[in-house]
C-alpha cells in the first residue's frame, strides 16, 4: 500500500507550501543540477557537494513522517516531485529514490516503532539507502532467492550476494532480503527483510557495473559474508514478512519510475523541439515540415496521456490504498512512451542524433532501463492481466 502515514488523506504539505517547494526545486534543478551533469558523467557519481545540497533541500526525507524529520508528502505530491527530478540526469533521482520509496514504505508498513524511530530518522537525514532483493539467479522470480539468514542465539548471520543494487557503492543503510528457512514452499513465505548498516563487518561492495546509460547512478553487487546482525534488525521482528514488505514497496516504486520516465520524456521533447526550431533545411526551420510536426505532436499527446494516468493513479492511491493494477499500468505505459519519445527525438535530429555531442543520444540511452527495472514491461502485463482475472472471478 502507498500510505505515507497512517491516514493517507491527511498526509502532505498544504497546497500553497508544496507549490512553493516545487518552484524552489525547479530552480535548484535548473541552476544546480543540470549545470553539474557533465561533472556527474565524468565522475560517474554525484559529487559530495551536490549530495549535501540535496540533503539541505530535504530530498531524502520527502515521504518520511514529520516526527522522524521528514516532509510527509502525500502520494500525489511525492510523485509530482519525482517527475521534476526525472528531468536532470537520472543519477540525482536514483540517489534519493530508494530512501523516499522502497526503504521508507517498507519501514512504515512493516517496521516496529523502534525500527521506524532509528532507521527512518537516519534515512531522512540523508544516509543513502539501498534495497537488496535481486540476486545473480533471482530477479522477477524472487522465490529463487538464495541469500540465507540463520538464527544464532540473539543474532542472525547472513550470507549471500545481491546483484544490480542501486546505490550500493554509496549506501550507508540497507534493507536486505534473505531466506530464513531453506524450504521452498510456500513460495516467498520464508523470505525476511533485514535492516543493515552497510559498514557492518562482512559487508563488501563489488566494483560499480558499467552500464548503457544513466551515468552517475551507480549499481553494484553486495556481498554478505557471515554478517552478524541482532534479531532487532529483522523487519517487524517477525520472520517471513520480507517478501510482503518488498511487494508493498513495489507499487510506490512503479509510480516513481513511471514519473521519472515522464520527466525524462518531457526533457527530451524540449530538446527535440528546440533543435527543430533552430535547425534549418531548404531555408526554413525543420519544425515547419509536417512529418517533423507529426513526431512532435505524437510525443506531446503521449506525454499528456501519461500525465493523466499518473494523476489518476495517485488520486486512487490516496483514497483506496492498494493500486497494483494502476501502478503497473502507469509504469508500463509511461516507460514505453518515454522510449518512443526519445527515439523520435533522435530521429528529429537526423544524423546529429547519433552523435554523443548532442543531448538526444544520451537521453536515448538513459531511457532504456526504465522499461526494465521495478519489473519489466512483460511483468507489468502479467500483473495487470492477473488482476483483471481475479476481479472477473470475484464479480462472477
């Protein structure tokens, strides 16, 4: 479920304060983040000074309740914020999104009062978080997860490897999924979640993976070798809650990825329109050519459709809570839409769109991952269809 507090309808800033925050964020993106993109690409990480600026802006605390140092944004407010953060280089959103999405959601839905007090406060203060579910042999098939957590007295000992983990090289805190029982059945019932200090003995991080795009947004393996944690690190202090916590966090994550893809598509279309107005052929801007106009118009219409889906899904989340079908539908449509828009923008640029000196080439590469993580398009299709079937059977 997507509540950011016990009563979702009551969550959030007042409208005037939120609009003022959003204006401030847009200026921060325009004046600080976009000018720093080249440095981020060169370093392949967000510079420390910018991370501090993001902390000062409260970007790691957007969804955290006020009692733990957060802004307690509503679902709609948070997703609108993510949409803006989708416009600069993806590294900036990636750095904050685990804190504000999966980590906070899982703690709010499954954590004890003591766990919330400690770990939400750390997250809101800007300690970068990671979420460890995927493994070398288990992605969408979470039941194949092999990382083990074995109870030894008042502790658990964790061993295993997590793969493709966003923020792993810079994370200070993590929520790590591990099997607390070797039995394969019932599926996912033996997967538990553990709150881990990433500086704990036995935790090591692999070399950051080289990727097609999204430079600066680092992913890497997390290797757990006899990592000993107290029983109080078990989310909810109850075995078997981990998979449920992960699934409850996925709705929020899918809204977030869809919003980020929407923001990137808007940035790409602005780039394409600007180029079409400046580039001339046969004595006039190519924006005057009807086939160029068709690509611009199709892109704008699809962006508008994704925006409407986003707002509707968020409104439903705030009134109904669980929106697995709507979150999957929005994530699927928005990320596929983004892929079509960036492809058109490259096409509008012609040969120049294939050159790294133009922004269109980078945006094309950055967009591709959105159709994969938080569940591939094909996984979203399964989620949507299965929910349709359940609804049909229930109504029969």
